C-alpha cells in the first residue's frame, strides 16, 4: 500500500480533519517503528528521548516519527520539561493502534509479520514481568489454550466474534477509567491478549 507522508505539521492537521480516525491509524501503522512508538504511547506518557532508549533507535528517527504521529493526530503533547539544557516534549496516544480487517489485509505481508512479531514480543515480555512479580497466581487470571478445527466460514465467524469482543473490552475499560477518575473505584492495569492463527501443518 502506497502512503504519502505529510511534510509539515499544518499540512498534516488539515488532512487529518477530513480523514477518519481509522484512516489516520492505518497510515500511522505503515511503518513498524511508528507502530511501536504508538503502542508505547498508548500505554503511558513518554518523550522521544525515552522512547529512543527503550526501542534502541536513533533519537532523530524517533523524533521524526513522533512528529508524523502528531501530524496524523494519533498522539498529543502532554507537557514539556527542561532537561540537560533542552526542552523535552512528552506525548501520549489519542488513538489506539488498531486496524480493521480490510486495512490489515492491505498492508504488505512483510509489515504484517513485523507488526505481529512486535505484538507477540510485547506479550511475552509482559507475561514474564507478571510471572516475576507473582501476579499470575491471582485467582481471576485467565489463561486458556484452545486448539480448534475450523473451515473457512468458521474461521471468519470466529474472527468477527473476537473483533466484537475487542470493542466490548474497550468499552468496559472506558467505563472503568471514568469510575477511577471520579473516585468511585480504584483502577489497576491488566492486559488482554487475543491470538487466533492458523496452526502449521506438521503432519
């Protein structure tokens, strides 16, 4: 899929005004490093310097992609802080990095593999941290593995069900955040990972 990147912040904002949220996210995710940055900023506030260290990428490259995400209105500036004689800018995501089925299919196969691999790596790291922290023993933790045999219709039906589950999970999270914000409940971090893939034929 060919994507023309904006050349200035003003131009990016003008284009973003006539684009849907999904279209902006699709453009944002066409570069694997930009996708990784957006994923991190969906979890917390960070500066390009922080992200460069975490992702092992040059600061100039990370800063460029953060600007692109800002142009696409996928991130917003939260605050600035003086640090080592310079002004550090801290951002957070305004959009969750998710593509619909059609947008995902239109990505080049190599990019799909990179994005999937990045998501899997993050899941593994978070699981390892949870295990090390002793929280996987919580009685309400859910861990299930379910090998299935499906035909093409069943494959598509189950994927649609998982997409609806994702949307419902976001709605529940939004309601939880609202209760935490008004002080009626205490929030805590959880992680939902959904995997549904064709198994390799080993026979």
